[in-house]
């Protein structure tokens, strides 16, 4: 089935999207066909992990799922599958009209928290691999909360589905051009934009621990930003919220086309004076742009004083996610309906 996937999607383009997402989230990714064969080069692969696989005396990979039947794995792909090392992989189906053409494999990852090192040493002995090398490999594997990995795989699923649906309709994903959606596909495109934006917001809230957030898009017809998707915000506020470019915090972010980081020690009165909710202690605003044109703004906030994830490093990671979504959507402005 790999040839079918390659007919739908430009593999060079897909490899770049895969590499970018892997770099931003610091998690291994690869794309496999329905038989389990690699379609792309693994992203963020570890030399240590590769060496351990070769040196295993039991010939058992500590990283691959115990279950070998991909059809069985796919039925419960959101729950992931467990490896002999007690880690998790997630086989995100890449689909068009509910037909799976390939899988984007996420992992291995650690869910919840790391075990005691003594447990990993026992696992290494059972698998016949070097204990110290195994511990070194385990330390570089990222830990996700259950809600965190769910939001990540949901975003990957929506992006993958959007690309497959677009590509299968004769839309070329070329290196030098964004996705181009014809007018007769506007409703399909609009549907996937909403899913992808919701998934982006969910990932961003999980990553920062934000209590509320929104993605505002620019409506060309009335020159205003409106809320397209939101979390933790009253529906009445969502329905009425509007910001002109240069007005309000989102309007300033859009006007200046640069992210804003707001905290309790913020001295920029121009921004502070526009903070309508006094309970907000930390906030991040990031412009969504394509070719320097602002299409919207990602807003996140929390009322917690100790918001250790609202940092400049978080902005860099969220900016990477933003770039991935913008690459996928190709800068096509959705309707405001």
C-alpha cells in the first residue's frame, strides 16, 4: 500500500512535515505502510537505540510493539501499543475517506512517569541488552501525560487526514508551493481546518498547562479577528469577541506580527492596559502567518501564579507547532461561518 500513499502525498514534503513535528515535540516519528514497511526515514532516531537492537541476544526489540498485527493495533490506535521495554508506540492511521493508506508511528514514549531505574535494569537483562546503554536510551525518551499524548496524536491524525484528503483529490503537495484547495473542495477544507485548529489549541493548552485559550482568525470582509476555536471560554464571549488589528492584545499581536509573553512582572503598560481579565497572571499570544501575512492569533492564558511552562522556551515550541500547521493549511483562509 506504500505506493498508494506515495501517489496521494509528495513523500519529500511529507518527510519535511514529519521531521519538523518530531523536532518540535522531541519525539521519534516514522511512516510505515500497511505491512509495516518504512515509507520515510525515521525522524529523531537514536543511534543508541539502534545499537541496542543489534546487540540484543534475544533478538527482541525493546522499542517495537508486542502486537504484530497492525489491523488489531489500528482498532485501538488512540490507546497505543506496549513494547517489551514497557514503553508505548502510537500508530496514527493516515486515511482518506476512512481508508487507511499508511501509519505515522509516534514513539517510543513513556506515559505517566519514568519507572525506577532498577526496573529498567531488570528489563535490560531479560532482553539481553547492555544495562547502561539501555538506561541511557531510556533517559532520552520523552515522558507524556495521557492527555498530552492524546492531544498530540489527535493533531497528527487531523493533519495527516487533511493532507491525504487534499492530495487524493489531485492536489499536489510540492516542495515549492503550499497546499492549494479548489473552490469545490472548500467545505472539505473548512472542515479539516477546524479539526486541525482545535487539535493545535488542545496540544498548546496541554503543553503549557493553560486554563483557557483560543485561536482567532482574520475576517477579510470586516477586517476583524474573530474566535474560530476556544477552550475554557464562555460561549457567549466566543460568539461576541471581535478585535480589529491594533486593538486589544490579539490585535497588537496581529499588527506587529510577533509573539507576546505576559506575566505578573510585565512592565509594558500598552499591553497591561488591554488585559481585561485581572485574574490572568500569565498569557501568550502568537501570530499565525503565511508568507508574512497574518491570518490569526493563538491565545493562551492562566490564572495560576506559578506558571513554569509559560516561558520563552514555550513560545519557541508553540511557534514550531504553528509553523507546522501553517505549512499544512497552506495559508488558505477559511470562512468565518
